[in-house]
C-alpha cells in the first residue's frame, strides 16, 4: 500500500482511493504508477516505460504512454506530482 497526498494505492488490487472514492486502474496504469512510486524523483523515458510494460515486443508509438499518463493524472488528481520532463520523459515528484 502506497500513500501520497490523500491517495492510498494498493498495487496488488489495482485500486486507489482518492479520499473516500475508489478509483480502478487498468493493468498498464497500474504498472506505470507502481514503477514511478518505486522510483520517485527519477525520470523515466517513454521508451523505457514501453519496454517495462510490453518488454521487447512493443510496437506502439511512444505517444501511447502519454495517454496512460494523462489518465493517471486525471483519475488520481496528480497534475502537480506526475510531471513531464521536457524531451526526457516522466517523473513522480514527491
């Protein structure tokens, strides 16, 4: 269980609580969020996130990660914490 600014997150159940509201995450959102929580303040490139999620079998445009990051920001209200690092990737700022 992770806790972050009013958010409780259970990666094993793929569910987050924002206040008293339950937020269900997709498998991909779960993987991204868990990795970023395990590596706070560390920039992850889109390519590295693609490899993390789909191993070496990915054949997706790197922008697919942007969509999942956007969903996480909206679902968990992480607009200030889940930051885009220009020309590098994404970082969970704690």
